[in-house]
C-alpha cells in the first residue's frame, strides 16, 4: 500500500514506490447530495473538474510548457512529478472582476488589462491568503527541494504565468469563451530542481465568460448567471470542454501544411532541416523537387496539386544560385511563399538578390535559416491554428527561461 505524502481539502498525494520521483494525485469526491437540479449541476461540475486538469495539462505539455503532470491514471487521479510546492498563488487577469474590484475601488468591472495584470497571494489559510509583493516573496527566502526562491525564480514564475494564461486564453477563444482570470501554483520538481506548473488547473482555477459578444461584459445579469454557474452555462462549458479535449487536444492537426520545393536534391539536407522544424510545430511537411527554370510546366502542375485539395499551405522555395522558383511560385499563387535559399560562402551574397529583388506585384518573403523559415510558416498558421500558436508561445517562454538560467549559472561561477 502506497504511503500518503499529503492530504488537503480536495486532494490526496500518494508515493509511487515503483516510480521514484513521481506521485499519484487523487482528487477526493466532492459531490454532495441535494435536490435533483443541484445534483445535476454538481455532477456536471465534477465531471468538468475531473477532466479539466488532464486536458489542460496535456494542452500545456503538448505546447512545450514544463508541468508536473505525467499522465491520467483514472477518472479521478493522475500521475505527476513529485514537487515541493511554492506556497504562492499566482493570479493573472485579463478582465477586472471579483476581488480585484474590491481592492481597487474605482475600477469598473470589465476593465481590460493589456498587458495582463499579475498578482500573487501567499497561501496562508489562517490569514486569508494575503496579497504579497515581489519584495515580500524575495524576503521570505523560501527554499524548496534545495532551490532558493530568489529574483530569477520569481521572474520565471511571473513570465510562465503570463505564457500559460495566453495559451489557455487562445484555447478558450476557439470556443468563444473569454478567459477572464486564472490562478495557478508552481512547484520545484524534487528530481530536477526545475520550477514547474504543478497542483491542478480545474474549474475553480479560472473564470470563463462565454464571449463572442462584447456587449455582455456590461450585462450584469448574464454575468451574475455565469458567476453562479447555472446549469445551462455549465452545460455549455462542459460541451466546450469536451470539444476542446476531443477535437483540439487529441486530434492530429492535418490542417496545416508546408510544401518545400527544391531545385535539386543537392539541397536535401537544407530541406530536411525545414521539415524537422515543421514537425516540431505539428505541421506536416512535404518535399518536392522541381526547377522553375528547367521545368516550369511541372512547377505549376505541382503548385496546382496543393492548391486543389483545400489544405491550408505555405510554400517554401529552396533554390541555389539564381532563385527562379520562389518568385515564379509567388507570381502564380495566392498562398504565401517563403524563399529559403541555401546560400554558399562563395556566391551567397550575390545569389541572395535573386530572392530579395522582385518584380512588382510579388509578395514572397526571404528567410535564410531553414529553421527560421519553418518558424515563420508556423507563425502564419498560428493566426488560425491555436495549437501551433501555443507551441510558438511556449517556445518563446522556454528561450527566455534558458537565457535567464544561463545568466544565473554564469553569475554563480564568477562569484
Ligand atoms: N505534484 C505534486 N507533488 C507534491 N505535492 C503536490 C503536488 N500537487 C499538489 N500537491 C499538494 O497536495 C496538497 C493537497 O492538495 P489540496 O489542493 O487538497 O490542498 P488544499 O487543502 O487545497 O490546501 P492548499 O491550500 O495547500 O492547496 C497541497 O498541499 C498541494 O500543494
Ligand atoms: C469523475 O468521473 C467519473 C465518470 O467519468 C465519475 O464516476 C466520478 O465520480 C467523477 N469524479 C468526481 C470527483 O466527480
Ligand atoms: C468545481 O467543481 C467542484 C466539484 O468537483 C465543485 O465542488 C465546485 O463548486 C466547482 N466550482 C465552480 C466554480 O464551479
Ligand atoms: C510580474 O512582472 C511584471 C513585469 O515585469 C511586473 O510589473 C509585476 O509587478 C510582476 N508581478 C508580480 C506579482 O511579481
Ligand atoms: C462563436 O461565435 C461566432 C459569432 O458569434 C459564431 O459564428 C461561431 O459559430 C461561434 N463558434 C463556436 C465554436 O461556438
Ligand atoms: Mg489546493
């Protein structure tokens, strides 16, 4: 029988003896009996709470955010990395409501924060979870799993909270839901000493307003109904969630495609780099060989093939020496074309002009690095494909964190 490491109001944490470094997070059954309508409502809520954590963590994980979540274990339990929890609740707000209005009299409900508003609260039940400043957190000098929470760690949590909010906001926007605000907690992974998103994100972690209709921000009645979580609103959110989980999280995204056209197979290594980077964004990538100089009829036939099947496509032209491929494609398709010429040290600075200087009416871009060409294609798809957008957003965060940690390490070495 596994040892219980911790128990709170809503969860129990168990050791997993055969999997060191991992724990089982078991949610306690919260359903209380009442009248039938209330019971329905509660069951609806519980089901959402059940599904929410694993769906949300899967989305974040898939995007590239570091979380404690490992895998769903049962309807009410999941396996997670064992963490020492940082006793801070990070709150992130897009729209002013709730306790923010009380603490900031004069601000009207519905005030929109851009950039997002960050707040933190020290988890201290006895004192009603007081709001803390960054300075208070620094002075607390928490040490968890051997990691002292200093400026670097605080900055990482602050930045991560913003990225996590934006990712969830994007996901909910596809469901016409406004993510109003959110609270999350971080832990220090006992094995890696990394700061990761931990605990849970469930129905109590955020406010969602069915949106698509700005006017309702002023509509008090709609808002009240939602705050009280009417069965109708919950049904809608539940449907949304099932949709989010089943379609958006688990279904592979077949609706983004990069077609790389290369002038010759001697450019294969360059093109494989583009394909590899596309795959990391979940974008499918096809490689074709064609020369606009030597076989323009074939180039245009290949173009028609991909224009004809309805899959949103970005073309990438890889042609050395004189790049005829990109400009010819660009002049003959309304789809985006990215030139990614494989430049060589000898003639590169001359050759690049065949990609840069275009006849009027052509809108192709030129990106020298193959990984960056794939990234730019991802940014184009990210405008409409939130899964791609979430990967870009998380990657931006991870780059920022890596720099921060590299600097911290260097500082420590030079002391
Ligand atoms: N991955 C994890 N590893 C270790 N502990 C965890 C992990 N995830 C959550 N916990 C901790 O498990 C405990 C029980 O969770 P629960 O949410 O039930 O507590 P609670 O009664 O709400 O108290 P709290 O105010 O600390 O959240 C909490 O202290 C929580 O921080
Ligand atoms: C989670 O969902 C299952 C069915 O999917 C249900 O039996 C269980 O009671 C739910 N758990 C909670 C805590 O509501
Ligand atoms: C979230 O679901 C739980 C049941 O799992 C319920 O007790 C709680 O009231 C719900 N909270 C909200 C805001 O719906
Ligand atoms: C988070 O960072 C922002 C921007 O640097 C800063 O203005 C804000 O005070 C920080 N928030 C907290 C709660 O530390
Ligand atoms: C979102 O709202 C728009 C406009 O109100 C509507 O056309 C669209 O079908 C809605 N989408 C979803 C997923 O509900
Ligand atoms: Mg808790």
